DNA sequence: CTGAAAGCGCTTACAG
DNA sequence: CTGAAAGCGCTTACAG
């Protein structure tokens, strides 16, 4: 209809080829940097392309069998400092290598996770990093419905040539970067026991997360190893957020007013605990010690500065991307991270 | 060669059409929800599609003229709380509407910004949100090279039908969400003047950012309106980070040891200032007051809790996405945000 | 309402 | 090293 389209369409590879006086095939080879073109011709084509402002159509490329230059990243919540740091690490690597990152949030909803993976597959993303805890299996049987669905989805993704690495999630037959949750929990508990604490309470995140389970296991092991009875330690669960931490602290302290230490299973919860305790006039660490987990950037600037376990979050993101870029191994790879106890001002010996 | 490909290829729309006993065209209409199919046929096709696990190939769709279901988001740094909150807002909206988000970091490098936009255009992204300050024009001429390049890129993007909204950036002929930087700066300054401060210093971010310029302008206006001489106020520049804030504070305090208030132009810098001052044994706010800007999540949990200007960051992300989803107006739209002074513990009257 | 056919912009065997 | 041609998996006029 319209002789002159109102929206000028961008130049295509044919336009480049014509302008450079070569065939489409040659132009394609020159632009993708593949072999089979003389260096001079390639250089000439590239010069022409940049002169006329040619930008390859990635959809046509992907459809024709070229590589998809996008990697997928699934996190629970980009605003959370833990995932923010991981995302920063992944993005940094991603961009170095000329990929673009497709990011999704799932807010810890297993069904949203499945939906996101499917959406990513619709975009033929072959490289995928999933950060965030997995879910504890139902006690009664092998696996919950959500678990089984996820495992099936993952199997079908990798069977179709997809590469997936998870961060902080086991139970999935793929490459994994595993933060040192259990060992970190144990280190933290030894620190508190060494200080003299015996009556302590735990602020757990959602009880169905394996991360919570693992950190608890570490605490329990070290507590038992000191000859103490873990059954004396109250654990209350709440959201892995500042608000969740404050609410859980309220419940914990009302039921057990005599605790000398509160162990939060991530930093935002610990910040919530500090806020609740300080507002209530409790002195930290004078009357009660508080610890976190992760060493998010906020940990060193809160009052009092938080004793916590440092995990190399941005590095974990980078590692996951490295795994995904590598061809699959015979069996899933596991990269265990280090952890480091960071002692700051929020812990001290209990008062006699 | 291989009779049985080792990687099973996913079902295509033809497979769905065949299994449902309809033509390709009908299957396509049923799957995209377009008109021209009877409701029964559409339902049947959809049922078949889901039974055989069909996932549409988004590249083929995009190439054939369907919609690209991705939106681009460009930020300076996802790990920074300001951009983390904005990203959270954009992603939330994005996912509600069934889009996927392509996120890029530019680390405040104008050339990286250009490269990212081009990469996004290669993916035929039509919807784009760019968050982060623009750059101050060179004093000598109309615009710097980077500025001109960006304006040209943006014009060409929108001319080709692309929709772009910026957050916190003027000087670009597109829809914009503009945080209340100047007014916020003025509010903050009035707060400090009201408290009795006269000798204050400013911790500016990179001097080439319009955000810095605008916040400074607000401070200056309110200072002048109180009959005070702005030339008496030292301004030192540094990175918009905790480290940048600490370093700038060191320079500021060495040159002007008698200041009674330090005004940081974003929260991370203020946190750095607190850290430097407290480490040096200064009492905040007893000896010296400190203020931030943005009200990032960290602001209320640092010691002492930060007096700052609250900007609705997640809401700004949502608004930008709304703008981009709307057809373009005759002239660029401007959405000015509100701001709110949040008085916490880091400010007090100066000592007599 | 339904179908046959063209075409979106590339890449990659296949020939030369 | 270079080119002509097929094909990737869809959508959308164009006919019926």
C-alpha cells in the first residue's frame, strides 16, 4: 500500500551485501567472523556494515541456527541485597562475553519458577542460572509435586541441549554453586558458644527452604558437638526479610525472655531483629547478641555492626555463569564456596 | 547424517496443527488468541498444544512480524540499592504483563550505554527503560560527543517505532520520570538551616551527572533564600558509593574541620561519611550532622539512622514501564515524582 | 471461520 | 574463497 513506509526499516544483511558488492553468504560470514572469507573482504564488509548502521537481527540469527546471545537469570527478588550482589556478578560476566541477560523474579513461588523457565525456553535461551534456595522434600514421599515438576522441566531443558547452573540449590541434577551453609552455621555457633552463650534462639527463614534446613543443621551440629542439647534451642520461622525478622524476634522473645543470643539465618532478618530489640530498649550486644548470615553490604553499617558469615555472592554469580558456559560434564559439577566468620560489634559474651 | 538426532527437537506449531487436525494458520490464530477461529477449535488446539508440550518459538514469532515480548532495562548498577529498587519495580510490572526483561549495567559509562542500546535493538526490543542520571553538557558548546551520540541513537530508536522512557534524566526527547531532585535538595537544606547549621559541606557524586547538578541547585537555592552565601559552602566530588563518600569526607573534613553538617548527595555516600566520621571518633549528630538522599532501604538501619530525602524508587520503575507501554504522545511526557523529608537520628542542632 | 502460500532476515550445507 | 539455494518456525494478507 504505502509507497514510502512511515517507519524506515533498519538495514538488513542483504543491504550490506549489495553495498559491499558481495553475496549474502559472504556478508554473513564476514559479520559472524566465521572462516571462509578473505581477511580483506571481511574487513570491507564490516566497514560497509558499520557505515550504513547495520545491526544484525538476533531473531533471524537465532532462527537460522546461529547462537542465541542471551542468558537467563532467575532470582527470588532483585531488590534483596543477596540476589542483587549475585545479579551484579552474573551481569558483569555476561556483558564481558557479549551476552544479554534476561532476568526474572519469582518471589519464592515454585510455580512462578516453572513459568519463568518455560518463558525463557520460549526465547530459546540455552544458558540459564537459577539463584535461590530449593525446597525441602515432603517428608512422606520422595518429592513434592512442585519438586517433581521442576525436576522434569530441568531434565527436559538439559536434554534439549540447555545448560543450567543453580546457586544454593541441591536435589537438582545440574551443575551447582553451593554456598557453605552448613559449615557456616557451625562456625557461627562455635563463635557464640566460645563467647559463653548457652541460651540462644534462632530466627529461621521459611521452613520449606533447603537453605534454612542446611544452616540449621550446621548450628545443630556445632551445638551438639559442644555437649549441649539442641532441643533446648527455640526456632521460630518467618520471611527472609527485615519485617520477617522483626516479627519472628517478637515471638521468640515473648516466649523466651531470657535468651542471651539471637541467631538470624540471613542478614535482613538480623537487621529486623536489631530494630525490634533496640526499639524495645534492649542493649545489643550488652544484654543480647545478634548474628546474621551472608554479609550483605548493609551488615557492616547497621548498629551495632553485624557479626555474620560472609559468602562470596558476586563471585558465586560469576562461577555459575562459568559453569553454564562450559560443556556439560558426565555428572553434575558441584562448586562449594568458602565462608568466613566476620566478627563485628553485635556479639559479645553474655552477662554473668 | 544422523537418522535420529541426539537432541530431540521441541514440538513446533506444525506438530500441534497436525495433532489437532487443523491448518498451520488456524493453529497460529488459536495460539495467539487472534480473531478468526471458532471458540471450540481454538480451545481444542490449545488443549492439544499443552498436551504435547508446545512452547512457541519467540524468535520465529518476532521474525514473522509478531510482537517481541521483551522489554529492555538499562541501569548503572543492579547491586546499588537505588537501582535495585527501580529494577524490582520494573520487573514486577513486566512480569504481570507477560514480558521478559533484558537488563544491562553500564557503570555510568556513556559508551557502554550506547553499546547496550544497540544490543537491545539487535534483539528488536521495542520497549526500553533507562534509569540513571544523564550527563551535564560541556560548557563550551551545545553538547558533548557522548551526549550527541546518545540523542542520535535515541532519535533513531524512536523513529523506528521504539518506545523509550528514562528515569532521572532530562535533555533527551523522550518520556521521562523525573525524581524531585532540586526540590528535595531545597527541602533538605531548609531542614538543616532550621536546625541552625551554617557551616556545612557537600559530598557530591560525579560532577558530570545532572542528578548531582540538580540536587546541588536545590541546596543552593534554599541556602541563598535564607540570606546565606553559597560560596562559603565547600563541595567535594567522589563516586556515588560508600567508598566514594568516605574518601570525599576525608578530603572535606581535612580542609574544613569546623563544619557542623555534611550533606551527601546519595545514601551510599552518606553511609561512607558516617563510617569515616565514626571511625575518627566524631560523634554524629552530636558534633556533626549527616544527611543522605533517596532513602534506600539501608538508610533506616545505619547508625545513626539517616535523615534523608525519600524518593519512590520502585514506583518510578513502574511508572516508566507504564509510559513505555502507552502510545507516544505528541511531545515527550514528564512525570515528576514527589519527595519526602525523612528525619531520623543523624541530624540535630549544631552545638553552640 | 478456515487454508495455502508468501515472507520475515538470517545461517549453513552444498557446489564450484 | 565465494555464491545460489534451502530452511529455521512462525504470522498474516489473500482467497475461499
